[in-house]
């Protein structure tokens, strides 16, 4: 059973000045509380978490985070990862504002949720495939709802363009540093199923055409530029708990959240202003990929 929490303020949807974006915490209470404190020190107003947030969503974990968020006057919204107890999470009702309230200051951002912070339009799209699910127990340590299904994909596409996407998985076509090593030895069928989820996410990205996309899941801090047809998306992947905090969390101004000088929409790749050599790339950005 879960403790029911009804919204009273809807604070997450209020336009913030600064947004902290965090990678996987895996229900690590100590790390999560320290990350919330770090967000406050960086003058964030809201935390967006990129999934693998709560696993079993115990009262002890949620209460500790809610207390820290209250202390620092923050609110947190999370997309679901693949390591979440979906039966428990999805049993909680969705409020009229589209959010799932686990605590007053902790909300789940359901897949396909759209909202606007000022003039910046946002889309939440959690989910990923557990390549180690053959070592897990269905309904206990993995859940069938972990991946993006075709209905969720179609609904997100129908919603049209957005400035920024918050995801757990990384869209297909982007090599993630360390991914080949981390996935070595896993059965080919599991790797193929994982790639299928990334392909569905890429299909969404090709239609939504965000200027920026943030994701977790791979536990590596990286940045890459995705060249699509008529758009470019700057992709940021974040690390996990146990990493140095700057690998797990970034804090950005609202003005920078859904736009970037290296992103563009509505122009062909050939005509878009940009760069053609690695020397033209900004610091920390990998060469662009067309896939």
C-alpha cells in the first residue's frame, strides 16, 4: 500500500528561474539528499530527475527527500526509469494537472506529459529496457511497463514540437561513452530489445525536434549533437549516484533550458548554421551524428 497524497499547490508547474537536472539515484537516500542540498546551493528552484529515481518508493525514502525539499524550498519531478516498481507507481492517481503526487514536493512526470515554463515547452518521456532482466524476477525486480510502448510513442508524436525533452533512455543514433564495454557479454536478444526502445524514442525525437534532450540510464556524463532531418538536438547524458555530484547533476537557467546555440530546427542539415570540423565544436561536445 502507498500513502495517498493530494496536490495543494502544483508548484512544479510554476516557471522556475533555475532548474537542477539529475541522473539516476537508485533510491539512494543519502546521495539524493546531498544532491538536493547541492541544487539549493546552486540556487535552483526545481529539480527534474531523469529516472531510476525511487525503485520501490518506500515511505522512508520519500519522506526523507520530501523533508530535504521542504528544508531547501524545492520541488522535484521525475520521469520513470526502468528500475521502478511500476505496479506501485502507476497505482497512484494522476491529478487534474497531469502530475502523479507521491508527496507534496515529489511528483511523477508521466510519459507524454507536456507543460510550459514561460515560453519553453517541455515533454517527459521516461522508460528504458533492462538488459539484465533475464537475471531478475518479473514483478519483483523488473516490470513489463518499463519500456515505451507504441501507444505512448504515437501520442507523443501527435503532440507535435517541444523545446526540451526529459528522458531516461538515450535515442538511437547516439553512441554513449562506455556503452559497448558495459553491455559486453549480454545476450544479443536483450541488446536488440534495448535498441528497440531507443529506436522508439528516436522516432519521437524526429517528430518533436527538441533543441535539447536530457537523459540518464547509461550512468555516463556525456554530451553529443544529434543531426536529424531538418533539426539538431543537443543531448546531455548524466551519471548516477556514487558519482561526483557534477557528473550526476547540472543546473541551468530557464532561458538556456530549451535552446542552445548548437541546436536548430526548421533548416536542412546542409543549410543550418554550424560546424563541419571537430575544431568548431564547443568544449565538451562530441562530434555530431546523423542516423
